C-alpha cells in the first residue's frame, strides 16, 4: 500500500507518492505510476491513489490490454476522472461524482475480501474563484472509518483554505500506509508550509518522509523508495511540473498521467510517459540517480 503525502498553501500544492506494488504482502513492482494531473473547468489537482491496484484472473497484470474482467486502478482512475467532470465541469461537484463512481465500481468487484477493496484517492490543488483557493481531500472507503475498516461506501474528507484568514493557511494530508510516519515529521512539514518554504524544499522533504517511512518496520515493506511528485503553482497561468525521484541509478524518467476536461467536447488524456535520458538528441544515454547528501561519499 502506497504512502501519499499532499501539501498545500496559498502559493502551491504538492502531491508525492511512491510507486511500489505488492501482492500478498510482497513487493513485485517498484515502478508503477499511481499519479495523475486532473484539470477541470474551475480548478486543477494532483491526484494519486493507494490501496487496491489491480484485480482479475491473471493478476499481477504484465501490461498490454487487460483481459476481460480485470480491474486496473491506474487506468480506471483516468476514466473515472474524465467521466466525473460533466455536466458542469466544476471541481467540487466533480469530486463528489467521482466518490459516487468509486463506491459503485469497487463494490461491483466480486471475489475480493472486504480488506482487499481498500482504496484511497488523494486530490491536492486549487479551485479558481476570485483568487485561487487551496484545497486537498481524500476519497476513501477505509481511512475515515474507526480502525481503518474497509466499508462499502466511499467518503470525502479534506481541507479547504479558509477566507478570511491570517498568516499562510496550510494543510498536510497523508494517505495509505501512514504507520511509519511520526507526528513530529508531519508537524515539521506543516511548519515549512506555513513559513512559505520553496516548493523544491517541500518536495524534497516529502520524498524524504516517504523513504524514511519505507525503512520503518511499521510499514511492513509496503512502501517503495521510487517516488513521483506533482507540483501545482497557485497561479493558473504557471505550468505544473512533475518529477521522478529515483533512489537507484537509472536511464529512464517516468512521468504521470494527465486528464484535461474543462468544458463540453474537450477531453485530453495522456498516460504515463517515459523517456531515456541523453546528453544530446540521438546521443548515448546518461544514467541518473538519487541526490547525494552533502556529507556522503560520492
């Protein structure tokens, strides 16, 4: 089960997720994308999921066209976002329609125990009113229940920037395998948000939090160290940025999916781009790797 870390204040929203998939408690894929950018009529959000990743007669799925009856959450997520935007294409009504669709579609999966249907989808971004308003929420069938018991109904829990307010309103949202995250770490992230720390600093701290949680025995080896981040500036004119954070040396940069549906007749979907890093077009690939700490040997 992935760990999701969402951050939002008046200037930017950030969502970081790890990329590990597990089956029967054992990792089998550390490079599965779980994140997407959702752009609707009055807002845009970074979105990522944790929990149920796939189900079907031949799980784990190895790519290509899924067989009939096979449920793949990262593909379902894109369809569900696109189909939840109409008829008004507004952020909060779209999230409510998404909640209803999640309840319907996950309940329809047969042959799964209740705990195996646990799924959370996090949204972190902005609703564009007179001025951008930061918001974040989790759509889940288990995180809102006492003891994390999986239910049949998804609910929306979240935070919105209050108006008027003093200081720099900020929110930190955690989802999924949170057992390895200390309250101290969460409070430290919130303090950085309230201080207006640079987005790169906040992203780096969120990635660090996930990797520290991955090493905690409380996480039961369910969190990976390969991560994806999405950064959304509050200003809608500024472009979002996505980053792949590798803990290993690699020659690939793995991206996130996009769903853009702002008005009737508009639907643009991109799925999980991946590129090889090279110094010049057509030149030899150059490996990239994790950031080296200041006092660590090269």
